[in-house]
């Protein structure tokens, strides 16, 4: 049977991190399966966890009264979800819902924060990894806003 | 007319024949008798433009032109020279790449469509008074419109029967810069006939030579006499004075590195500066003897059963020119002027193995705001200095 | 060059405003063309539009063209019914380089209508004719209702890895929601052994090329299809000029290595 540290090691987010760091973080982590339709996070509720998605699809969405859930992006095996646990007030900005069975590892936000405070070197390493993914997500969101496949490009001045 | 091969005719030694100016009409009549339509310089609308020539009386004898950036006037000369001016607003391309021509006609009945090519019965063309820069311009258009996988067949047909009488330039306008582009003032490409006009005291004659068999046949019909060494020297002196005039003028420059210069300077601030003045009026492209861009127009009659397609000259200065779904790729004057000049002087080399500019100066004279290509080159070069 | 008259023998609506025409010439022998080349389609009295080949040349001499109605000419083509006639000039341009894929991983990256010029390559990959060690299609579109060839894609996935991503989708959509660069970034790509063909909006191609370069795909193995205004299609009219290239005859498919200098110059 694989240990939590093994599972962390397998996820791209932790690629290249020393074994000692993974062991150190393992105590924050638990293996966790979500069934189709279950929420990993709900908008405007405490953001207690950071998720490593091992397999399955997760929709990041927001609810629109006259349309229902509006999906902003889907996340897949190898992706991560959630950084609201990093900053006060630790509240989720969007819903995250399993679109099929999702196998994940979730790490406690408070636990991670504490580890990072006591081990700033590791904290900075993780922060760089978050920042890179956040930047990629921002770039993707910008491209999405461009509506590049539309029959007319966006009007000048409306690009993000 | 033969392919435009390079010749060394800056040397007058080969000009063995002398034609008295009074006998110039004999030359025109001889060409007409060979079944050609003769076109040459005529004075129309206060400009020396190309038109039909039936006799030497149609030529603008005793006239010259005064040219500067955005400025053109014709005025009287103090002598009776036939070719005592340089190039005007027209170029020969209007007879070879027609400004407006039908391509096909089409008809529709119910679900059936027919498309029929419109083929012109091409006339035999003769150009009288072709300058060296213009022969180069024709050679450049040949490379674009004939030496292609899919030639422009109308151009090719008009071009293949062309007879040219070239004239060595013995005077230059301030706008001329053929010395910079190595296209003149002496004729350096094969022409059926080439002449140099000489006015010396009371004498007025042409030294003339043939470059093709047909040219020689026509020469044989003329009242010629052998030229003397002194007459050849007089002709040579005229060409040299035009050359000196240009080399000492403000528009002569070293063009050997133009391609590299412009390839380095797609983002030069000079493009913004010139865009403040350029009206995007397309005059330069219409006057340019090598600009070849065209577009097509499709029309139907009122019944909706008959359609036609016409081709007409187009210009990279129009907003439609680069239109793709959603808008123009070259939306502003900066990008259009840059496209025109960079194509002419730089990318043309990669596409057609030569510059697209022959230094005729038309774009300078006929620019309503006097934008000067040679000055723009200088500005780009100066702005590049650290 | 005068168009040949072809007849519409089949018309299929892909989604509103986008349709596929199957054309047949009553008179001419079947046209020989390569994937990535294009035809000029003439709508009677209205004009011509440059449209890529979207079918297989072996389909009994048929021409297959997928068209989005967005200008005067394409809207006139949209009104054509079965049995109607239109003019066709072609084939023109340089297409996808199908030699040199053998043994390589082939990445086809399409955005929106950009799948149309890649469909003949998809067919060949599906048939195994390209002898690629692996063939994958990344297809980005606006929404699930604006996908091309929706009824064929389930067949493609039997022999091809197909990754689809839409900007906007609902719960019924089984693929990615987001942008196509994300699944491309997340995929395992053997950079040195990959050949990539891209066709789609220029912005999309720019971003995808950045991902490919990060993955170690050499510039010389990236090919893209460019779009500019085309009138004559034979390099005579000047409209599609792009740096020292005429898109119509030097392209529309270019090797990224050859054109990268021009790719970043705005308003060229």
C-alpha cells in the first residue's frame, strides 16, 4: 500500500521536492474520494483545504440564478484546486464539484500554513509553485475572455 | 521585344547611326507601317503623359517639366528638344497591366452557371521614348507578372509583342535618383532601338542603335548617316551631365544595404512620423511604374442572370486591401506606408531578386504632401544611430 | 484563371452559420490536391472566397469545403442548395508537409473553424497512412454546440487521441472547459520527436506555439496555416502579402522556423 508521502510524490505539483519535505507535509494530507456531484468546495464557505487532483474531472463553477451552475473551467488529474486557504479570510471564491469520481489528496490549509511558517525555505518553494499555476490560470482566463473562436474579435478596448 | 538583358550602352561607341531630328517622323511612320500602335509622351492636361502618337508633331517638342516633392509644372524650353523632360505621372504599365480590364463573364439560368473568359485581341504595342528606369520597371513587372507559375496572360500577351524605342536621359529632374538604384540614366537593358538626343548649336540629331533584329530592320528604312567620334562624344557628354546632376543632388544615396536596413527597422519611430503626413491617398502606388497590386470587382446586371468580373489596379494604402474577417490587418497609415516602402525596397528582393524601386522619383513628385522616399530612407538610417 | 463550374451535391449544416458543401464537377476530371491547400469558390455575381480542402481526395473526385458565413461571398455560398452551381479555381498554395511524419508523434492543434483544413490530415492519420508513432488531436472551440464534424469525432477517437476543450460548456460536456493550451501544457509530449500542425485563430496559434516550444518541440517541426486577404490566389494581386511572403503561394502552411521573424510584427 502506498503511503501518503508516495502519493504526494506522484503528483506533478510536488515533482522534484525532497523526500524529507514530503514526509514533513504528509501529516497535513489525507486521501480523499469524491463521487459525481459532490462538492470539494462551496462558494462563500470556509476554504479549509488544498486539493491535489489525482484523477477525475472537477468543475470550477459559480451559480447563476437564471442559468444554474456556470462552469468556468474544468480541472483534471495532475491539476490542483484551491488557494483561498492561503489568505484571510480563508473563504472559497467558487464552487468546485466532481463531474465524475474524483480521487484526490487534500491538505489542511491551517496545517500547511503552519508548516510553511516554521520552514520558510519550503514555504517559498511552495509559494513559487502556487504562483506559477496562478499565473497560468490567469493567462488562460484572459485567453478565454478574448472569445477567439467567435466570428468577430472583441472590440478594441474591451480586451482584458 | 526581346528579354530585357543587361547591356553596356553607357558607352556611345555602338551608336553608329545618326538620325536628323527633322527625320524623327520617319522613324514613327516606319514603326506604324509595321502594324504597331505607337505610344509616347504627349502634352495633355498640363502634364507630359503617355498617349497615342501618330506623328512627331504629337510629341511635346520644346517642353520640359519642373519637378520637386509634391510639385509638377510643364514649361517651355529655350530649344526644340523632343525629349527634354523626364518622366511624368504616367508610366508604361498602363498599357501592359491594364488599369481596368474584364476577366470573365458569367451567366446563370436556374441552377446552371456558365463562366466564359474574356480574351482581348491584343494590339501590337510600340513605346517611343522609354527611359532606362522605365525599361527596368518593365523588367521588374515581367518578373512579377510573367515569371510566375500562373502568369497574368493579358500582360504577357501585350508584353511579348512590345517594341521599344528607348531614350538615354541627358537631363534629370531633382526628384530623379536612378543613379542610386543603378537603373540609369544611360539605357542598360536591351531595347529594340535606343536613341540619344543631341542639341549642339544649330544642330539637332539623334544617335541611334538597334538592340534586336527587328530594330535593325526598322533602322534600315531610315535616312541615316554614320555618326562621327565628335557626335558620339557630344551624346556621351549629355548623359554624363545627367548622371553628374543626380550624383551631386540631394537624393543620391548608397542603396546597397537597403534590404538589411529596412529589415532591421520594422519598428522605427520614423513610421509614426511619416504617418502623420501621409494621407494614404495611394498616389505613389498609382504613379509607381512597378506597383502591380490589383483587385477584382464582381457585378451583375439588373436581371441577376449575367455577371462580370473586372480586374483593376489596387493599392496597399486602402483599408480594404488587407481586410480579413473582423477588420483590416493594416488598420493604420503607419502600417500601410511601412508595407509599401518596405516591400518596394526590401522584401521585393526576397520575392523577385531585385529591388522594386527604379529611382524614377514619381512617388516623390506626385505625393500631395511631398513625402520623399529617399528622405525617409535617410531618416530611418539616422534614427538607427545610437 | 477561369473557374470551373461545380455542382453542390450535398450540403450539411455543421452549426448555425457554418456548413459543409460537397461539390462535383460534371465536366472536369477529379481535382488533385493536398491537405492544407485551398480553392477559390466563386458565388455567382458576388465574388470569390478562399476555402481550404476539408475532405479526402479519394472521395470519388468530390471537393469538400467547410465554410463559415461571415462576409458577402460566404453568405452567398451559404444560400446554395443541392443542385446549385458555383465556380471553383484551384488547388492553390502549399499544404501540410505529410512527408517526414513517419515514426514521429503527430500533434494536430485546431481552433474553431481551424479544424476544417486539418480534417484531411485527421483522416490520413486515422487510416494509418502517415505512419506516425502516435497521433493526437487537440481541438479548441467556443462551445459544444459550435463543434465541427461532431458526428465524426466519435469515430476518430477509435484510432486517435482526441482532446477537446471549449470556452464555455455545461454539465453534459465531457471534455475540458477552459482553453486548449491547458490540456496541451498538461500532456506528455516527446518534444524532440514531435511534428505539430496548427490551424486556428492567430492568437490561439501564438499561445500554443509557446507551449510547444516549452515542451522542447523544435521550431522546425511546427507548422501553421495562416490567413490573410486573398483575391487572386496566384501571387499576382498583392493582397495577402506578409513580409516577403505571399500567403497564397508561399503558404498558407508555413514552417514556424521560417516565419517567426514576421509573426510578432504587428500590422505587417
